[in-house]
C-alpha cells in the first residue's frame, strides 16, 4: 500500500526524452533492489527524479505504476535534502518485486547517501 505522503511534483520529474542520455552518460550506483543513475543537469536547477519499472520486472501495468508511485513517495521525503543540479534515475532490478515500502525506503536512502546526493 502506498503511504499517504505527498507525491513528487511534476516539475521535479525527469522528462522521458532525457532517459536515454542519462542511461548512457550517467554514473551508476547499485543496491539489491534498485539501480541509481546520476547525471549532471545542463542548468543548476532543482534536481529531477524518475523511476522505471520494466515489463520484464513487473508484467502488469497496474503494478508497474504502483511501484513507480511508491518510489516517488519515498523520494519526496528526501527532496529537501537532495543536492540541486542532478538527474536521479532509479531503475527497479529484475526479481526485486514484490518489495515492502520500508525496505524500499532504506534502499533509496542508502543509494542517495552512498552517491553523496544528500546534504
């Protein structure tokens, strides 16, 4: 079940046309359930975030959208502490679903602190 915390605003999400550039040029960080791709933004504006759940990871669109929303919900808790000027692209790994909200929260926090994105 998705937590009742606020969702990530649209102006803080990465547009889809930037995904391929981030995947090819970004620095990758690993955890057991997620990959984090970091890439510097062209302008120094607030950081933007996106989540990707592949059909190979989760075949049903309803479930893919649910896990994306859960990810946005978790990141919104850390939004005020994330450094500005970066794209943060999270990708769920194959075999990582189903995952509990609390475990996902710990993994995202570990990825953000391990990549020095938290201030």
